[in-house]
């Protein structure tokens, strides 16, 4: 007799879910790499002119 769990999902469904999750993580990583971050420009110093 084999000790199989009848409530467990089929192996094909489990592998499909794992591949889908990994694929979405790869797409998210590619999207994050492709985003251009804004360049921070230093604000020009204001001169205090007293007359």
C-alpha cells in the first residue's frame, strides 16, 4: 500500500503554481530594473543680499 494524501493537490497543479509564481517574480524584477529613477538635483543656494 502507498501512503498518498488524497486531499493533496495534483503534482501538475502544484508545479504550475510554482512556475507561475516564479514567472511573476521575474517579471516584477525586470520591471523594477527598467524603471528610471529621477535624478536628485541639488537646490541652488540662495544668497542673502542685505542692503
